[in-house]
């Protein structure tokens, strides 16, 4: 390449491997580990990309608005995205449109697209803001762009084993660039190819044959002056970890360039050794910048943060740690000995927090992240009072969900959901019904019919009016079988069908649970119900470091305002026991939560932001109903498996009390279902 980022500071420095030359702190084994994405490899390189003011950029590109014009994306009277020129006027998500216009009369406020009864597609409408009672927000335009961005990233990176991309939300991705960087380094640096001295992979590598790296326009986190690492870190010659990060940052700069060139969007990125640090890095300098956190800078970088800003430490968990140690500063907690952390937080959590504060994170980039469920919902203000109104919304939900299913490839039989669930809220009572989705009903009309059917079941329960919230969701996604198996592969059969049928009958009891526990949010309730003492330790339940537990992709963005909810929850929370916000709200949103009628209440189990306590309550109830449903389904399938296993092997049946779970209500069965949670799932504990 013409302008190499590697410069030899001393032309006649001893050649790599020459006697007297300092050796690298990394071994041949470490370098080899890069090729297999070993999460404890010290030369790992992970990037996090986050689109700048995402929805705002989508609208600017769509409407061809010049980049220096202030623009915000409006949802009813609130703002959900604000571009950087508008931020210069102090406009943020906390502002209402009226407030924002006062701050900047030239502001372009573009309302999000909406669904409206009678139309079979969402559309941008000039009068949407006045139709909060009859319209429902559609985030499809942003999902579509998000998808295009993913496609471009995947096309740009080398394919096969050299590619590992995880969509982390509607506007974020993690890239594990380790294997890719390994390949580039092999090509560029002959000394890495070996053979290793004495044939021993534990031999240290020679130092890189370069002594100064050209980081181009990257924001490089400095090393601080005070501490040991900082004192001499910058004078140490670059080692292979720095070189790996430099190669990664070139790749990231190129990826960002392609997104910009092909779609017109800018994004910011963080490049470091793990997800934890990269995520903090992408937010460090915005817009359109990338921040590299070299290993030698980690300590200084982290010590400036409040630990509540760290992934997994936002929300309740961070709050509890802050209470326990009376501080929010990473720098304060760094002084706490590990023994004390273990004492107060339990062994595992103590260790986990100890490591997190030091920037240690071995969680993997999961390229297989897929949506596991989709929800379309509306909170009514005022409440609705009859079946006709409800049916109108069911149609919109069915259309909304079906459009997203098409996006997921349902028409090509790539993936399909197997269950449908309707949730209904009347005052403090919540009810829900579920059923299977037969393959032939997997179209908009079919989903609508299924929804109406569930609704009829709910109406048979007595007084259900007025209704303040209706939510339709589909779940139980199944991978399609490509090729000639066609639709038959999607039919719900055998055990599964039985499990679904009995989960339907179990709904009746879930209603009782919901009603009896309506006074407090589900998450809180669980914490209390957990019982058995243990306080904070019970709350901080076991996590699997290698699983990213965010309620993933586009789905974690549940949008509020006007009681809209459009999400597809995906992976079930590993952080069981109570659940917490994995990510703090952006600053604007947090500020807004104190001042504005929108963005007020963050769900502790997904990234949903709800507008009022009431809405949050019904949203949490929805989670609760879903948990019950899922628990029951798993427990039933488990019982069925046990039963059939018992038929062929009596020992198994006697161990497990066979199918008794099928008769019990959700409360009783929960414990039994937990033996083997699916990958990425962990079940909540009830008393
Ligand atoms: N979003 C929303 N409500 C929130 C947070 C976000 O509707 N409370 C939507 C609009 C955002 C998009 O999700 O454009 C991505 O959220 P980010 O938090 O990444 O914020 P932005 O991309 O808007 O801005 P930034 O440049 O700070 O990343
Ligand atoms: Ca963003
Ligand atoms: Ca984001």
C-alpha cells in the first residue's frame, strides 16, 4: 500500500529476532489463538459501530436534506432522534417539538411513519402528530435501513470464518475482527509466520519491526499521567496488541467509509480488545469518529467513567452496587479489594465486577443473533370500550407483524414463528391467551383471524372493558429448512403441538397470577418473591460471560410516546432474578426522564422506554405473561420429553415425576422447567 501506517523510527534498529532485542509480551500461541476467535486471546480485536443520530440520518437521506440543517425526528409531540446541527441548539430527546422550535425556529421536525386503520401499509403522513388515538408508529423505515447497513458490512468484510458480525440493536453492530486481523498480520509481517524458536509455541514473539504507528484520524485514548502504566506506557515501543488494533482500526475506517459512500450515513466506532470497551469507545467521540482504546490505555480510560455507564451495569444492578459501596465512580470501586466485592456481592458477581472495572470481558460476538419474538402493541388513551375498536387494532397489529415477518424471510420459508399471543389489560387486570400458528395461517389475514380468535377467548372471561392496552406477539421462531422440504417443515407436530395446546389451557391460571400481583412491576415482584434472603446476591444472578444477553437486534428498541410499543423481544434475559437495563439511556433521555412527559420509564428487562408508570406496568405485565407462557411451554415440552423418554427408559421417568407439570399452573411448574434452559436463556425464579 502507498501510505503504510507503520513507520520505522530507527532505520537500523536490530532486525526482529536479533539478539539483544527486547521480545514481545505475546507468544506464538497467543498469535495463533487469534485465528480461532479464542475469547481469552490477549490479541483479540473487537469493534463496535453505532450510527450517529440514526433515525435523523435516515430522514435526512430520504428527504435529501443538506447535512448542516437541523432536523429532529418527531413522534407525536416528542422527539426521538436529533441530528448534530440541531443538538448545537441544545435540542435533545427531552424536548417537545414546541420547546425545540423555540430553541431553533428553523428546525425540521419530521414525524415518523404510521399505520392507520384502512391503509394496508405504513406511510409518512403530514397529520400524524394529531392522530395519536388512531395511528400507530411504524419503525419499518429504520429497520429497513438497518438491514441495508448490515448487508453492506457483511459484504465488505471477508466471508466465511474470517467474519463475525453481531447486530446489537437497530443502529449498532459488534465486529469480532480477530481472525481477519490475524490473516492481515500474517501477510504483512513475515516474522509472525514462525517457525517459533525451539518449536515452542510458548516462546515470545519478536517485537514488531516498527516503532511508531500512524493512527491517522483515530481518537486515541491517552494513557493518563499519574499511574504506573501511564507513566511509561507511551514510551514503550508498540507491541503486537497495538499493531492488531491498528490493523483493526484500518478495517473499521474502511467499513465506515463504505457505509457512508453507499448509503450516506456516518457512524462512530470503538476499537479495543473486547465488547465492553468498544461499546464505550464508540460513544466516546461522536459524530463520525472512531476511538481506539489500546490495552495500555484501558485503565486510564475506564477510571474516568461512572460504572453505571458500563454495559451490564446500567439500571438496577449498577444502582445496587452504587448503594452497597456508596459511589458511582469506577476509580473508587477500583480501590475495593476483590474479597470485599465478593463478600458484598457474592463470589461470582464479585469477581465479575472486579474484572469488568478493569476492562476484562470475554463475552463473545454472536453472529447468529436472531429475533425470537415480535410484538406489536398499543396503550390506549383514552381507553377503548368495545370489540369493534379492539378488532381495528388487531388488524393493524397483524399487518405490522406480518410485514416484519416478511422482512425476516417468512415468505421464503427461512424462519417462522410458531406461537401467537394476545395480551389484554383492563384496569389492573391483565389477561393473555396463546395458540399455535398453523403454517397455512401464516399471512396477514391468517394472523388477524388467530388474533381475533384469541380475543374472543379473552372476552368470554367476563368484564374486560375498558381496555387500556392490547399487545399481539408472535414467538417460538423456527429456522426454516432450505431446499425442497418446503412448508411441511414448518408444521407444528407431535410433542410440540401438545405442548402448545396445554400452554393454551394454562393461560387461565396465568391470569390469576397477574391479577394477584398487579400492585407492583413484575421485576420487583420477582425480587421479593425470590425470598430466602440473600438480598443483593439473589438479585445479581449468575450470568454467562460468553453470552450476550441483550434483548437483541432492532427489537430492543421499543418506542414509547403515545403508548406505542413496537418491539420484538429476542433473547430471553440471562440476567434473571430481576432483570435490569443493560444499557443506560442516552444522556438526553435520562435528563428527559425528569423533565418531560415522554421517555420517562425505562423497562428494566429490555431497552423499552415507556411513557408513564401505568404503561411501564402494563409492559412489565406483558413480560410477565410471556415468561409464564414460556416457562409453561418449556416445562410442558420437558415433561413430554420425559414422558416419552420414560416410556422407553423407566429410570428417567421415575427420577422426574414424569408429566406432572402438565397439570400444574405456571407457578408450580416453574421450578421443574429450569433444569435445562435453552442456550441464551435462563428462567426467572419465583418463590
Ligand atoms: N431511539 C428512540 N428512543 C430512545 C433512544 C433511541 O426512539 N430513547 C431511537 C432513535 C435513535 C435510534 O434509536 O436514532 C438509535 O439510538 P441511539 O441511542 O444510538 O441514539 P442516536 O443514534 O439517535 O444518537 P447518537 O448519535 O448519540 O448515537
Ligand atoms: Ca446511534
Ligand atoms: Ca445506539
